[in-house]
C-alpha cells in the first residue's frame, strides 16, 4: 500500500495494482515462502518413500538414510520460512517504534505471523524427530552369536567337569 499526504493534511492510500509494485522485502518474503512450500512437499515425498510401511526401498539402511534426508529437508523448509517471518516482524516493530512514521501507517504483528512461527516450529520439530527416529544402526546389522550348548554324556547326565 502506498500513501500520499496531501497539502490539506489528509492522507490518501492506494493498494498495489501489481505484484511487481510491492516492496522488495515483501517480494523476497513471498519467494522464500514459495521455496519453503516446495521444500515441504519434497520433504514429504522423500519421507514417504523411506517410510517403514512402504516398499519403494527394500534396504533398511537406505530407508533410514532417506528418512534422515527427509528430516533435513523439513528442517531447511522450516528455516527458509522462518527468515521472512522474522524479517517482516522486525520491520513491523521498527516502524511501530519510529516516531517519523504516521500513526495511520503503523502496523502490528498479526495472526499470520504467529501462524507462520508455529508452522516453522512444527517443521523444525518434525524434521528433528525424523532425523533422530531412525538410528544409523539398523536391525540385523550385527550378527547374534550364541554360545554352544553343554554336552551330555551317553546316559544323559552332564559331564562331571561342569560341576563346582
């Protein structure tokens, strides 16, 4: 929104006619939000491909790595969406405290910022849980060794050497 103060002291504000007319910080925030959404969908696809309940990948160690990669993608998505949220929130706070900004142009942090922070926290938490859920040691990685059974004599009694 662009506002002009007329000579009479009245302020006239006009909405943006084009997306290209937005401020650079808002255009960058939109681009980063779209990148975060694409990363989130990619993280979902990678995580589903490596899930235990799917047969896309048969090797258990590779499944664990794929799920870890999905977790890393979720963490990246959370960080990418967190950057514009904090950036815009900082601009709102700075403008709100600036005495040179007219009261009619001062903004407050709204629900969208809080929803964004919550979604970013959930993306970071989910990615961290996915990274920690599959340990690098997969079942069956180490062979189980059993000790041999004790031998018995012909009549079924144990050898005397095993008694204390």
